[in-house]
C-alpha cells in the first residue's frame, strides 16, 4: 500500500520554498540573496520558524522512499531511476536555469547591462564563494539534487553491506528517548562535508535514519504513542527559538538540530495519522514537485527583479513575488510537459 503521507509531506515542503525564498529577499542572515532589499527581522524570523526542518525532512523522506523503492527495483533499476530523476535534471538546471538567476543578481547588484550569453560565459569561467550573487559559478538551489544523488549512490554500498533486515529488529525496539537522541549523531555529522552551511554529512545521516529507522511501522507507532509530550516539547523549544532569534538574533547550532529533528518526527506522525490518503491534486503534485523545485527559484528571482523595479510597497512586493512566482512556475511546468525532449531532461516520465 502506497504511503501517501510521504508524498504530501514532500509536496508541502517544496511548496514552502515559495514563501521562504521570497522572504530571503529581506533576510538578516548576512548571506544576502540574488535580489536583496535589506533586513527584515520579522520575515527572517518566519524563515527561522521552518528552517530547522524544511529541507532536512526531504532527505528523511527520500531515505524512507528508497527503502520501499528497493523492495520492487533492482540496484541497477534504482541507479538508472536516480540518474534520470536527479543527475540529468541537475546538469540541465546548472546549464540553463542557474545562470539565468545569476544574470538578474548582476543586474541588481552591479547594474550589469550585458546579455544572457555573456553572463552564461562569465558564470562558467569565474569561481568565488559559490553563492552566485556576484554572477560567478554556483550550483544554486540545485545543491539538493546533487547531494541527494551522491547520497543515494553511496548509500547503496552500505545497504548491501548492512541490509535493512539486519537492523530492523534493533530499530523497532528503540525507545522514544533513543529516537529523540538520534539528533546527536545527525548534529555531529553536520560538521562532515559542510560547504557553507550545506552539509552532505548531515543529509546522509538524515537519509539513513529514514531508510533504517523511520520507514518502520513499529517505530512510527512508538512515536504516535508519545505524540502529546513530543508536541509539548516541540512547542516550547520552537517558541523559545523564535523569541530568541527575533529579540537577540540567537541561533544555536545544537539546539536548532534538536528542533529540526523533533519537528521531523512530529510531521511524520501527523502525516501518517491525518494525511495518509489520496487527496485532490495528489497525482498532479507528485508529478510536478521536482519540476517545480527545479524551476521555482529562477522564476522567482527574475520576477523579484521586475517587481522591485516597478513597486516599492513592501506588502505588495511580497505578495506579488510569492504568489506570482508560484503561478508562473506551474505554467512553466506545463510548458515543459508539452515538449518530450525537454520533459526528459527535467526528470519527468
């Protein structure tokens, strides 16, 4: 039986990227963005509210999905699927999409008046700090596809060495405290392969936790039995994080990883309990989620550049950039679906 809550959580998380990346235009994280209009503590705090979990959960869900995928696919079939769904779209996006958003970053920050072709050549011949805000090379938002592909491939060796059946009994006997304390190795792995805050080590740990532990129905039952005090603990921790960030810009590393992990556990529990059925637009967003991820940021950045040139009303800017980029991205997805060759390189069957 298909676990629809995994689909819904993944699709919901990807849709969250529209408000999160819109709010990034006003972030106060000292990291800038392709279009950056100054600091807003309120919008930055809203990002902090979801930031501990909203990308990590995608790696957990991918790990859970990998376990069920490998039940019906050979390793060869799994590898081919990952190449088609992750590697080819990553390469295509790196060539055609990411330089497009760096083009608007150069126009915004440096008053660049050259063309797309000149910027494309600049993108592939200049290397700085990988943020891309200066027009130089960056994987941009496609770091997720690259990390997930590398993790998916390397994990296959571990799955063959330590099959799921050898660990299932131990995982199923874990207490709620053991499950909670898994955030510690995840936090420790954060310092392995960390590239400017994007940690392939942490994402690997999340992926493996999804595969070996959170894919177990008995583990999910343990979490559900303890959901009330998990929610209480999550609520207190998250409220404190939001308050301390808003008042003092405090963002503790260990604490954030704890909040991210407990948030993931609660979302899985509630997803399984209330969201585990096929719903309106389930099939549509299952098909559209990866193309939306690929296309959304380039469209959002281009639209943000245009909106900020013609309107200086804060609230209107936010609404038009967030809502407008969503509808333009959905429209672009439909254009992609209509062209067989383009559809394939974007990982759509």
